[in-house]
């Protein structure tokens, strides 16, 4: 009689740990270049032209590190999106939420990666010597790493938070917090046309990264089973 090997349901890498890696690398892309540049902050594309050119000319090492770490952060973000989507499917979620989470995460990761590569290009002396090239590449790095990354990041949150709320996979307060942050991320689209509202980008991005960490640890590995009395038993967190 042949031996039947049971199929093992792999849970995938731990979501909470992946989110911590994403957050750590991204925060490093912001803070480490400040230290390397002697306290000088990466310039906004809306800063004076002389300020922008002086920064990229004087601190190519800091710019290179910023681009490298941002690109590095994009990779585990894609892994998080794929793992979260697979987790939701395994938990029985057949609504579009799992696909939305995957699509949002992949778009956010791709935009972040492109922004990191464009930032790296700004460290090239050939680029830094051309005013027009610096302005063009700097603007592209901002639009891809800003709205281009933050807005789809909101889709990732919404794709997890909605089934987390409706199916009881996450505590209600955590799920609602994710939906609120996702809403702010979506609204930050207006920063493309109204630079004065650019403050919405960090307001959405940093809470979103924190929420991904919390949700990653709380999203269960299996659906809650109901006992005979109808009381659900706790699922296993990752």
C-alpha cells in the first residue's frame, strides 16, 4: 500500500519581521545620509535650484547610500505583499482584498525601487554637472518615491485591513486604523498637483510602515475555529 505524504501548508516568512526590515532599511535611507552629509538634509524638489545643485555636488556618497538603502527596502516590501496575499488566500479570503494587497504592494515596491535607482543616478558626477539633468532626475526620484510609492502603499493596507475587519482576522481597532491610514495615503495623490499638501506623504507613509509591522504580527496563520458553544478560539499569530 503506497504511503501518502500529507501536504504541508507553508506559512511563508514572518510578516512582522519582514515589515521591520522594510522600515529599518527605509529609515536608514533617510537618516544615514544626513549623518554622512554632516547634517545636511536631502533637498526637496521645491527647494532653491542652487541648494539642490550644491547638495548633489558636495555629497555624492550620501546620495549613493540613500539610493542603495531605498532600493534595498523595496525588495522585502514585495515579499511582504506576496506573503500577505498568500496568507489571506489560505485563510479563505476570496474577495478582491488579497489581490488588491498584492497589486498595491508590488506597485509600491516597484516605485520605491525606481526612486532608489534614480537617486543613485544623482550621485554620478556626469549627472551632477548638468543642471537640467539634476532637476529632471531629482523630480523623477521624488514623484516615484513620494506619491508613486505612498499611494499604492495605501492599497496594500486596505487590501489587508478590509478582510481583516470583515472576517475578524485582525482586532477591529487595528483594522480601522489601517483603513484610516490607507485613506490618507489615497488622498495624498493630490500632492502631485498641489505641492502644499506634500505633508500628507510622510503623514501616510510612516504610520503605514508601523501598521504593516503590527498587522504582520497579528494576522493569524489559520482561521479561528468555533467551539460547540460558538466561541471562537484564537488563531496563531505570525
